[in-house]
């Protein structure tokens, strides 16, 4: 099929004068461009020091962002990555589904490390609550699918979005009147148990636990109208960063359906998941791992079942933050990334885990698909059967042996590593402004513009 004229497209979709790397924007978004696990949390953590507000807009605790600071490793699932900065307010928007039990387990993690979050964490009163009912439904549903299972985390995220769509769900704002919440809870259990086919449900035990967490949230005035809060912040000139969970290829509309999540990790979800207008978003930084990984079920064309795949998994420590499941690994798929950048309108790219490629004699990059007699570039078939018939088209680049984990400047990278970055940049026609060379907060190169 005819490829998109990228130069003309970028010119028409890039906001004039926008700060492309997110470092100085008034409103920036950080979004994943593959199947998740790209390393979004690290970039958000780096940028958050310059932002007043960090806001999650989709997903739930099925997501996992790992941040390593001062030798301490933090695994966030619901908490926005900006929580580590005293100056940053953190918001869970209406598009997030919230397991309050899981949230308070995460809060213990930061309390243990003496991080004060008081007055810096707010939850949307419109956000839906994830209950034990949702978790049971999720686990039972995937187990029944056998060989055709989706491979969910079992955290109840899909069922929570389902009860929201069915208009029988519970919202965090319902917590504000406990007596009314208790009545709504009984009605919810009755309707949801019938819908999901779940019997013998212990309501009293869960209600007691919810009451405990509800009291903490209400007493600390953590449940608010976050849309109003964000619009006031915009009016006051505050700097806002939107943090995406999951990634474009897991988007329920644009991803490899049905092997997707139950929300929209794409750029449009910032508007619907935070209640802000599209023109507020100045900069979108797309995060791309230097190779491809996927956890759970579903096909991906560049998957490697050889020693290179083992190298990527072992050196990259590719195990799920949320589930601990090993991630399948393969070559970088630029067809997927280009497709994702077109939908998200990316201003720049954060290329992560470049250091993991060290030690490979040659590096392959997928630049398109062959589907029968058709060649696809920047396009992913919407039909899963067609997608599973796609064969990757590769370009081969030289590998490099050097350890790059201490490198701080682009020009100090080995020539082959520089060539790899240039190739990706030229193919996408988007500047790579951040390059990850290690796991720590400081193990990253900030690069200006094209090279």
C-alpha cells in the first residue's frame, strides 16, 4: 500500500514552537509505542522534576512502571511516577480504574522510604473502583478461554471497564457518602455476580476493607473533581505531564485486538481520561524500546526463539513488573512504531535500553511487513488473522561490543550504536531526544534534534 508522506505529515501535525523533548513544555504526554514495558516510568520520573502535576489517564494496576533512584527500585502500578518529587502533585484521572487495596500497598512502598505524599496525591471522583468481584471475573474468564486466552494480569481491569460500560459500576465519588455507598455496593454485587456468573461472594469482608481505605481517602481529602483541578492549573500556568499506561499496540481500538488491554493508551485518552481539551497538549514523547518485547498472548512478527532472543531477555531483565512473567523478545519493529507515531502524533522519541544490544555482532530492524503480495509500511492490519500472516521485512545493521552504560553524550557512543539511532530517526522522521543506556535515573543521554 502507498506509504504516508512523513515529511509533509510531520509538518502539518507538529505544534509550532513546541518543545519536542518534553523538558520545557507546559503540557507534555509520555506514551508507549509498542506492546508496553518500554520504560515510560523512567522518562516520566526524569521530567517530573520540571512539572507541577503528573497525571495518569488510563488503565489500572495492570500496568507496571519501574523507577530506580538512589539504589532503590520502585515498582509503581497505580501511583504516577512523579510521586518521588516533593514538588509534584500526582493525579489519577477519571479514565483510570482504581483498586484501592492495591493503591495502599504501593503507598507503603514510598512510606517505607520516607517519601511524604500528603497533599500531593488526588483521585478523580469519577474514576471507577476495582473490586474483588472484578478480579475473580477476570481470572475465571481467561482460564475458560484455554488456548485462546488473552493472557491478562488477572487484576480485574477488563471487568471493571465492562461494569462501567454496563452502567452498574462503583465510582470513587460514591465513597464520600458511606451509607449511600454501602447500598450501591449491595446493588452492584447483585448485578455483577449475575452478569459474571459468580456465586458465594463474601461481601462483608470486602466492605470492611473498603471502609478502612475509604476513611483514609476521605479524611485526607484525596478524592476530588480532578477535571476542575486540572483546568484551574492550566489557567494558573502550571506545567502538567500526562503519563500513559500500557501502549498503543495494546489499545482496545488501535492495538492487536483481541490481544489488547481494555482501555485506550493512545493520545486521545488524555482528553477523555483527564477531561482536558486536545489543544492543551503541546508535546508528545513516544517511548520505544531498542528491541521489541511482549508479555502475555498474541503474535508479533519479529519474535526470536534463538540465542539472540535469550540474550535480549537475559541482559534486558525482561520480566513483567506486574506479573513477573518472562517477556518474549525480538528485533525492533519499526513498522509498529511508525504506525504508533502516526496515531499519537509524536514530537520526539525516547529510545530505551540501547545498552542491551551491546554484544550482538549484527542488529536487524523490521522496516515493513509482507502480507502475501502486499507490502505494508506504517500500517498494521486490523484483522488479527491478517496480522498473523505478516512476515517481517528486515534491514541489517552492524552490532557493537562496547559497554555504553557510562556514556553521557551521543557522540561518545560507538559508531555502530550511533548508526542504529540515526537509522531509526531517519526512518520515523522524528528526532530521538532521549537514549536510555542503563537502568538508573541518570543512565540516559539527552540529545538535541536530528543527527
